C-alpha cells in the first residue's frame, strides 16, 4: 500500500479550488517561553475538522489554532476559512512530523482512525482531545490509554456531558443513598434513526463512482480494509458500517452510559450478550442492526451490589416505570437507575437532567453536600490540564474503561445471542474464540498502531 504522504496543501492551490484566501504565519511554541509566556496559549492542531471537529475547534478557539488536517478539503472548507492562519494538511503524519510547534491535538476523525491518529500524537508527546468512542476496537482503546499514561500527556474524551452539573448530582444522590443500593439499570437511545440517521441493515454498494477530487480516499480508509469509494460511507454515513463506525451503541453509549458508569463505579463487566434485528448474513457482515438489546452483568464493587445493565436502541424501549406520572415521557435517550428504595430517571447525553421519580419524591429529598468537584467546561478542563493543571475528568484513564464497556456491547451484537465472558486483565473473551478474534482485528498493510 502506498503511504500517500503529501506536502501541505498550499494556500494558492486551495484558493483556486475553494476561493478562500488567507495568509500563513509561524507561531513560536509556548514551550520555548514556558508557562509564564505573555499569552500562555497552547498551539493546537486539529485532525478531522469538517464535522464534529469544527465544534471542537470552537471550544478551544481562544488558544492558537496553528494547523488543520482533513482528508476532504471540501468538507473542511468552513473551518479553513474560520482559521485562516492555520497551516493546511491532508495527511496527519506529515503534519505531526513537520509542525514541531504543536502542543496539543484534537482528533475528530471517524471511529476507525481514532486510535492511529491519537497514538501518533501521544508518541510525539502531544496532549490529545479525542472524540468518543476513543477507538474502534477494544485493543486500540487499551493501547492508547496505556500510551497516554506512559508519555504523561493530558487527555480528554469528547463525551461532553461528563462535565455538566446533572451528572455530578446523579453521582452524589446515588452515593447518598437516595434510592438505596442499585441492582438494575435500563438505558436507551432512539438511534440509529433518531437525531440523525445512518445506514443500517444494508449490503455493501456495488457501484464504484469516481472519488471526489477534494477527497483522499486512501487516507480516509486508513487502517481499514480497502474498498471502492461510495457516498454511502462519506462524509457522514460511516457510523453504520462495521469497518468504520460502532453503530448506535458506539455513537451514544459514551454519553448515555457515562452517568451510570461513574455513579455506580461500574468498571469492567463480567459478561455481555446481545439480541438484534440482524438475520441476513450479507447485511450483518457489513452494517449494524436496525435495533438491539444488549445485556451487561457487573460484579459487586466494595459496598455496591452486582448490577444488571440493559441497553436498548433503534426504537426498543425498557418498561415504563410505574412511578412515572401519567403523560410524562421518558425521552428519546436516557437511563433509569433502579434502587431498592426508588428510581432515578436521567435524560439524553447525561445533560438532560436527573430526577428521582415520582416528582413528589424528588421534592421531598434533602439534597446532600456537593462532594464532587465541578467543571469549568469540558474543553476548559482539558486546556487547563495541558497547561499543567489537574487531569481532566474524562481523561483516558476514565474514558478508556468507559469505552471498553461500550465496545464490548458492540462486539456482542456481532455474536447474536451468545453470552460472552470477559477477562479484562488478559483482554480475552474466555468462552468464545470467534468473539476474541474481534478484540484486535488486523490492520491494512502499511498501517500500525
């Protein structure tokens, strides 16, 4: 395979194709001056700047945005126009090798390239903000989590709800005993059809249309097996394809499961199983199902009892709680924590509010002290960590295990009604060799982690 390393896109060439004009300049790295530099701003590069990456850039826009990288120049055009002083690249490897002044990197590429991009930055001792889920496979997650620890870089996963007030309140209520010991949790998302749609339950396209001139298709594929370009994958439809995305659970799980994971200190499950709407092999080998139910089992943790957690997606929903008032909706995305003494309902992304139900019980509850440190904002906390402050709250030491839990469920979907026993220490499915082979699927030749 060709490595396809390219020189940076020249401003003149870009003007010809997009009619955007700008001047480039060189920023002296902050590290030359130390923390007491007059501006004390980070030099940040972003990789994948056309979709979610554009919003991530907005979150750190008060810092120095020194380089932008995207395999699709048309998709990236708005960000390029917004940050005219940033150097432009299509190949992140070339950018990281040439731009020695980079302090920190945002990774907002599709799931299947998160790990190779994040690892390249970490090994160069760059701080990393990586969108959720941290990686495409369980092995990748573990490797970049350990690498971040080894190279002592500041990290943050892009599950933005982790920094809001509601998730902290939920943790404090649960640990205060507001609903008693929690033994069961129901979680759900209306995706893949809700919010925005991506393809599910479909075969691989047979047509081979030409690759757009602004897109480097080989670089977009990265470590994934080669296949011809098709607009069914790019720019935004990749989430539904097994080789590129992680489906509804991978898309939303790091948001919706996060409050429960944190409040109950779940850690690693002992087993996971799934049933889905997949029946046709030509479909199930390519895309995620229309709907799924995933069941996790977690062992007792300290004084917390064992927990059964169930995930529903694609329109599948848990039983409506008897405590919920007539006419009150549980929402399109959320969770219900079921304790011995009551229930808590929390909404989408962990940011939709947490309430003990029924509302009369919520109003009677005496709020406990705020024992969990509050956040200055998801991006602000990462910036502070990069500048030598305390670690961000969803750094890879937290976001890594959360992502592993999510990806175990994604893996279980592919095994269909087989209970998988998980050994987190050795990273093995102890009772299923076929499932174990998916923990670390092979990369395309020319790519490595």
